[in-house]
C-alpha cells in the first residue's frame, strides 16, 4: 500500500452522505476556515484539485473539501503521532461539530485516528512502526474486527494488525471512500470530490527552516542505499569507490 493522509474533518451529520453530494460551499467559506486554522499564515488561493490527489498535500499547502455539513481539511501539519497533541484552537472552530483526525503514512507504517465530541477527546489511536504510542477511549465500531483476537486495552504496546488496513477501514466508515482497493457501488470516488487549495507558508520562514533542519538531521543519521539490477534479476547494492 502506498497511501498517505493528513485529514482533519469537521462533521455535522453523515459525512459519507454529504461529501460531494450536498451543496458545495464557496471558496471564501473555505478560506475563512483556513485563516482560522492558520491565523499567522496568509492563505493564497491555488487552483482547485481533487481529494484523491490532495489527502497528503505538499509542504505549505492546505486543501479543503467544503460541503454543507462537512469540511475535510488536508494539511501535513496534522500528521501527528498522538492525536491528543493537536493544537487546542482547532477544536474551538468546531462550533458543535464532531471532529475527526485521520492520518496515515505507508513509509513508516503509521496511523493516527482521533474523535472529539463537544471538544472532548473520545478516541485516540496512534501507531508507528509496529508500536502503539497512544491508545485512549473505547474501540470504534469499525475497529472491532481488526482487534477481535487481540488485547486492545490501554496496556497494548505492540500492533498485531496492519495499521494501514485499519486506516482504510476508518476512511470508509467515516467518509465513504477509500484510497486502496476496488471502489464499491455505494462508495464515493475521491477523484470526484473537488477541493479548494491554498498556499499557507510561514511568512517568517521559521517553519521551513525547522523542516529543512530535520531533513538534514535525517540524512546525517540514515544511510541511503542504492541498488541496480544484477544479471540474474536480483538487486545488487551500489558501493561507491
């Protein structure tokens, strides 16, 4: 699986029934939400895109699927390991709506899902590289089949399931679409869902500098290996002289 997501959703009703099917709200409504999410970053409008392409936007970009009753805000800044670490002001924007966090990354086998109701955290699960880093609240209905034969209480530290499989189940249950596998007759195609785009870069440059520093640190501490195809069809590591 190669799926990545970073979605914060504000839901009033059933997102699977409203996403792409209820009235699409204006770009100014989406901009106002983005301005409140990132009050210190000017929102410069980008061309519209589709949800399928922007569930994991590029750095400094924010995309919004805005329909009556449901907002899906996509931004890499939401990709936290522990849902409880999300900034408190994000819940001040809910105005009574249910808030859902969905972020997963195939490269690190990571998943984080969170549910807030009336501003209170009801469920948080954070998994990374085979370890549970946060586990708060009772299982959600779609989780049960994945944990049926395993202990999923607060003492769990190992992951007996594939986090990305659970992540796809969460997408289907919450939003009515998935990124991997076949699209069922009743399932939404995220390629059909338009999103408004905004560039939301830090005007001070501090966020970009921090991101670059972390990248350089990663490069110093991780050896990148290169391979070529051998004559027998196997991969052979390239060793520089």
